[in-house]
C-alpha cells in the first residue's frame, strides 16, 4: 500500500515537472516570437524575404567551411577530414568567389522576382501567439519529411529524363568534388524549383511562421553540410544514422546516379537507388 502511494507521489511530481517544463518552453518561444515580430512585420511579410533569407543563410553557413578550406592548406588534420583527400587541394578563393557571383546573379535575376510573386499570391499572416514546442517540432519534422520526398522525386526525374538533366540539372554536376557554396551552384530553374518546393512544404503542412523560419534555417545548413566535402567528426549524419550526410551526397556527385534524396536515406533504400560506395576521384 505504501509503495502504491509512493508511486502516485512520483507520478504527480513528474507531471508537475513536465507541465512546468512545457510552460517554460512556451514562454521562451512566445518571447522569441514577440522579439522577432516587434517592429518587423513589414520585413516578415515582404515578398522578397524568402529568397533574401535563403541566400544570406546559405552564404553565412558556408563561412566556416571557407575557413576549413583555408586551414586545409596548412593543417594535416583538417585535410584528413576531406572526403576527396586524394583529389587535390581544397577549392581556391577564386573558385569560391566565382561560385558566389554565379549564385548571386541567379538569385537576383530569377529566384527573387519569381518567389516574390509566389509570396504575393500566398499572402502569409503573422499570428500573435507562438507555436508550442511540440507543435514547432512536429511542423519542422513534417516539412523535412515532405521536402525529402518531393526532392527525391524531382531529383530522380532530373537524372532519368535526359532533357531535364541537360537543361536544368547538369550545371550542378560540374562539381565532381563539391564544396559548401556549390550547394546552390545550379541553374536558375533548379534553384527556383528547390526554393519553391521548400516554401510549398511550409504551406502544405500549415506551418506557423516561426516553424517555417526554423525549417528553412535547418534546411539551408543541411544542404551546405551535405556539399561541404568534409566528413566531420561532429557532422549530423554521425549523430543521426537516418541521415546520409556529405559522404552520401558526394558519392552521388562522383557516380552521377543513386543517392537522390537530400537528407534521409529511406527513399533510396526503398527504391534501390542507395549507393554505399565511398567517393572516388573521377578518372
């Protein structure tokens, strides 16, 4: 009888602690959302925000890998992390700058105006309340699952349909050994299609704007990490086995087939397109 009472007391304490944690999380998210909204409504509702946000996030996330490439010329430890260790030195600063201007030009001339039209038609709103922690997690995770599936279908189609490959996707495969910034070194049509896919995922899932912000931020980081050319000890795919990571995607660039999903590996396993071969320097 006494043990039953103790068990009930423990359950009550755990429920109280869980409720307190939930309330704390909600308060933190609410304060964060109010800070984001404060005086920023015009910016948050701007039709030019998605493309600008995507480009700036991409460039900022590439900065650490630019530093790694610079360190690789003097540090053997950094060079040992490179997946394509036998393919020569890391990309030069000239390659980085050339890639930067190509991506910037395509964003300004195509991606920015078209996504602005899309956002104008979409007419997003800014709710007063922030999402709960659980709702934010579910929405972000749902967006990743949906984007991963849509990207897999689109990517596989671009490889299986010769016209799509020649006119849309081939430019991205100029990099046999990709580097971080090259994640978006693709044709204007491909850049636009991928950003529209990401934006559509948030719309289909019915995301809170804060969930969308988190999703796009993580999406940008994972795209950069997948193209970085490094198999880092702290990379996400080492922490989460369900992710392919940079080795998974670099094998795709080397072999020009297989490993079509951007992040998770389940679609490639299911359709028999998963390739576990290590990256090899092209002949």
